[in-house]
C-alpha cells in the first residue's frame, strides 16, 4: 500500500468513522476463506439451532478450536495475518494493531426480522460508559464480504460524537421508538465480494439484510489490556503458525499483552 493511499484511509476514517477499500481482495484469495467459513457456519448452526432459528445474525470466535480443525483455522490465521490487511490496520489504529476476535455475519432465518441501530459497546457498558468510550481506545471492524450484499448503514461521525435525542431514543428504544426506525443522516454502504469495510465499533450503525450475506469481520484494537481481556486464548495461533504468517503483528501484540498480564497475576514464590 502506497503512502498516499494510507494517508487517505487514515484521514477518511478519522473524519467519518469508516472507509471502504473497493476490490481489496481477489476471488482467488477469497475461495479458501469462503469454504472455511461455510464449514464453520454449518457446524455452528447445528450446535446453536434454536438461537439461529430465533434471532441470530452473527457468530464469533471463528479461529477457535470448537468448530474448525487445524487446517481451517490456519487459513483464517494467514488471511488475518496478511500484509494486505495489516497495512490498512496500521493506518487507522493508534499503536500496534492488536487482535481481539472474529465474527461471521449472515441473514436472519426469519425474513421479517428487523435490523437494528446500535453501538457495539451498548451491550456491556452503561449509557454513561458508552459516552466516555467515545474518547477512549477504539475497537475497529475490518469487514470482508464473501458475496455481494446490501452492506451496512452508518451515521458518519458518531464514532466521536454522542447521540442526538432522536438517535438515543431509537437506539435504546425509549419514548415509544423502536431500534429499527429510520434515522436521519444514515448512509447505506453496499459491498461487493472482496471489498474491505473498515468502521469503528463505537459508531451508530446497523446491518442491511438480504442476498444471503456472508461477511467475515476481524476485530482489532490498539494494545489495550482492558480490551484484550475479551480475546480468547484458543483463538490465537501457536508459535509455529505465528512464525509462518506474512505479518503476525496483531497476534503477537495480543499474545504479548496476555503473557504480561498473566505474569503480573501469577502469585510470587
């Protein structure tokens, strides 16, 4: 990636909270990843049949050991640990890009199910903490659609500003509003297979369902121990796989933080 492109990605992301890099991955690069994700999805559906049928729109921990064998996990590790992805991550993340998690996004079984506006932190932070998070460390989604899809609807700038009264009422379903009500200022971003959408987990957004979407999200952040506590050990590559990656920086950063935290927590003898 040239310097001009890196600077533009950085400035667009800083201003709007998202950026789209069209055609970042070629079909030949997606083939193996798509096959692995379909294997994961089928295995995940079988174990989570009730949840999948009821309301699920995503799953997580794709690089873990529960649903994939070593070969499938390695395909994902090499895709994530590629310079093609890590170079862009380095342009939008403050400090070393650090691995948190992966997610797979798909359409709900119930075609009448509504999509919903949200900020990712609302599921584990109070309203006051959500507001404070806007000036704290950023968690960033790196979304790669495996098929052409309607994409996502975002409200630019909300990664750094708090909700308007209307946005808050809709997002939290207050004053008779529903979280699927339309909001002013939303921008719909359609995605084609192989595009890369980078967006802040803090911003107000909602997925757009349809066309049997299948999107891989890689969640990265800066080297923050408070965020890395959410990264599972079984989702990280072993030393041998780590040494084979083109750009292992995100995994190395997570492992280093975890090792340091474990050393601090270990009782002295």
